[in-house]
């Protein structure tokens, strides 16, 4: 694996852990696709730094558990704003 890919995977992992960010947030910040971020932190990072990979996995599992709540809030706010106009 190329060095820049390993560095990117570690940087993305640190970003996600520090900010409890989602894959989409990380993809936007690092200007890559969601697929690349996901592959970096689930497959590549496990070979580079397993303890860091487990830490990221905890954050991602938490995000997955909460996503229905975020989606519901987004929908609520959308329709609230539509009815204000």
C-alpha cells in the first residue's frame, strides 16, 4: 500500500474519533468519496493500526445507532421550515 493512503487512513480515523464525525463528514473534509473513507477505516486501517481501527469502529457503530434520530430531526426541521413560509 502506498504511504499516502496509509497516512490518509490514519488522518481520517483521527478526525472521526476526535469529532465523532460521520463517514459523510469525513469524506467532505478530506475531499474523497464516502466509499473511499469507508474502505480506509474498515479495511486498510485494520492492517495499519488495529487499535485505532477498533476506536473508529466504536464511533461508527454509535453513529449508526443514532442515524434514525438524526434523520427524523432533519425531516422535522424541513417540514417546520416549509410550513413557516
